[in-house]
């Protein structure tokens, strides 16, 4: 078979063009980011040896779009986290810094009992029906879809309802499925079913145990929300069928459910702050916490590039856990109150987010030994660097 010189050149041009297009498509369909986050905190009062703690994580994220001409097969997402510095205490309460500062709201953001590394996300995500329906299935965490962050500093968004839902921090992932449907431009419904798996937490499995036989239970979550350009409000209900033990009576129980409502409204005015708030109710008296609420304001500064936030809130223990802390160390505080201030400073790929939190009448449930104190001040700094 004879091929002309012009035909050969044409074939080479075609192959080069196809190769170039493939390279462009590969680049367009693959995304990788790397972020470093460090949290340094000092507590004026502490029941542990150190008043200072520092923890850090390297977050590696990848997204692969499964698409070709005219067809969208969704996106594969993965995240792996390398935890460093003050980590890997693994339920060692003698070194549990956050419990030593007196309450959940004062220290949950400085959890130091993480494994050295963790697969925290591995999902297939897909939009359907002209993007009205969104689904996500795989190794994931319910906190990625529910209990949305309505305060600027995500590390100050604490709520004890997360524990009642059977959800570990987002460093951890377990089997789950989620769906969200937009009924209109402003109203949506979403739901999810998620495995409750504390095995990764206790036995340091690093998220790589993909088996289905943990038999710890699952959580169902159902929510409805409204959103527009300046506002968002959401109400959710959850049911967690996992078995727990009352720490005071040693009674076993299962079937915890509860409600959460949260909102935020931006007046779209430089001189008027954004208003936000949340309320959680846990309908199980054998659980440690009964309810939680918060209200806050966020002021835009530097033409909206930065903010100054203030928040006030309270958490309340159930009666059994008040009796438990009173028996162990004489602390009979049922309601913990807190006030926090935070801001941020941005420079290119660096973000510094200092904050201070004042706590009074801490319940001291998470560390019910040692001295009891009636107030505490916690100062912290979150450092975020976009490495790639």
C-alpha cells in the first residue's frame, strides 16, 4: 500500500493534535491540591500536664473527572491526611488536652488522639437531572454534608450533637451514601446513611479497612434547607441506632435521635455584620449532652477580604453526667457558657486565624478528674498554607 508524503505528514499532524488534546483533557480532568493546617492553643487552666498544645495536618486532595465528549460520568474524589506533632494519643486520657480545659466547647478543636495518617475521603460524586440531583457514595463523613459551617473559623464550629450522631472528625471516613435534590432555586432536600465506625479511631486502622462487618450501627440523616444570595437556613433530623453505655449508670442503650437548626444572613452591607446561629437538641437522656445553642456576628473588614467574628453559646449536660462529674471531682456545672472572638489575616497562600475563647462554669465532663475550675481562657492560632 502506497502512502504519499502529504498523507504521512497529515497523519503525523493528526496524531500530534490528538496527543495534545489528550494532554489538555487529562489536565482539565485531574486536580490535585495540598494544604497544610496547624493549630496552636494555650489554655489558662488545664487538668493535664501541659497548658499548651500544637497539632498539624497535611491534607492531600485529588479529583478525577470521568468525562469524555458529551458524557459526564461523575468525579472520583480522594483525600489523605498526615497528622503530626501532638497526635496519636489514641484514647489516652492522661494526655487528652482538650478534655483537660474543662468542656467540649473549649477543647474539641484540639483533639490530639488522631492516628498518624488517615484516608479521610474516597467517593464517587455525580450530578443528575440537569444538576438538580447530586449524589456521593463511598468512604466519607456525614460532617461533609450536614451541620454546615456558619462561622468563619471552622475550628470554632463545635457542637456536641456531632458525637451523638456517631460522627468522628472529618479526618476519618467510613462507608456512606448521600443525596441532595434541589426542589427549586432556593429550596432543597438532602439525606444520607452513614456507617458508625469507631474501629478506625480505637485500633488505628488508618481508614484502609473497607470491610462491612463492623456491626456498630449506622446513622440516618434527613434535612431540608433554604438558600438565596444572602441567606441560608437548614433543619435536620438524625437517628443513630448504635449501642452506647451510660458512663454513670453503666446502662446500655441504643436509638439516639435529635434535631439541629442553623442559619446565617448576610445583609450585603459593609457596615452591618452577618448574623448566624444554631440550636441542637439530643432526644436521649442517657447521652452526655442534652442541647447546645450559639449566636454570632461576623463583620467584614478590608473590603470583605477579612472578618472579625464574635460568638456566644451554651452547652448543657444531661442529669446523669452532672451527677458523675460531681461525684468524681465536685464539679456540678450543668450548663457551660462561652464567648469567642476571631479574625483572619490573608497573604497570598498564607492565612493566619487567631482567636480567643472565654469559658465559664465548664462542665468538665470530658475529663472528670483533677481540679475543677469555674472559668478558663483559651488562646489559639490556626495557620493554613496552600502548598499546591
